[in-house]
C-alpha cells in the first residue's frame, strides 16, 4: 500500500514540475517578446 502512495506522490511531483517548467517557458517567451517589440 505504501508503495502505491509513493508512486502516486512521485507521479504528482513529476506533473507539477512539468507544469512549472511550461509556465516558466511561457513567461520567459512573453517577457522576451515584450522586450524586443
């Protein structure tokens, strides 16, 4: 049972990291576009 919980925690952490990375990428692209334009 604890193994399933650990796997779920790892999966949630991985998805959170992926979402955070995409948000940072979007913010960086918007900021660079605003600066150059």
